[in-house]
C-alpha cells in the first residue's frame, strides 16, 4: 500500500518539459499576433485624418459655392469672419460642425494655404505625427 501512494504522488501535475512546450506555443502565437496589431493605432489615425480632410474639403467647396471663392483662413469654416465684411454679410452658419478649428488625429492643426501649389486652388494637409522620426504629409489631394 505504501508503494501505490508514492507512485501516485509523482504522476500528478505537469512535467517541466510539458510546461516549456505550452510556454513555447503561447510565445509563438504572441510572436505572430502582436506585430500585426502594433501598427493598427497609427493606421487608424491616418484613416481618421483622411476622413477629416475630406470633410474639410467638402466644407471648403460649400464655402466657395456661397461666396465665390475659397476662404482666406480655415477658421472661416467654423466662425463668422470679423476681418472680412463681404464674407461676414453672406455667412449664415458654420460649414463644419465643430466650434473650433479642426485638428488631425494627432491633435495638430491642419495646414491650409491659398493658393495651392501645382495649380491647385488650395493646399490642405496634415503633417502627421510631428514627433515621429520620419515626417508624414497627408494631403487632401492624395485621397
């Protein structure tokens, strides 16, 4: 009877090799899955910024339909201009739903220049993550 208890005590639980195999399988899954999800946040910010650029582009086009020209400042899309009486008289409501100047997904203001380069009526772009090692330029014309 004494021998059976001793043999049974050694058979319960997992061996060191079995634990190592399970840890290696978990490590393999993590090695495959984690790199695929690492860039997902950055891609989401780029997609959000592109969507914002399209919304601003639509607002700029609507402004031009109402006033015959693009605004001198992007702020004119959200606030009635105080320094341009001609525009202020025709300005009925905000062209964008936000009450503040729009920002990109990194919370930086968009760059708006009028007239634009290369024959474009304006330039509208985000500098992307300004803290990143490589500079990004996400333009409304690249969409």
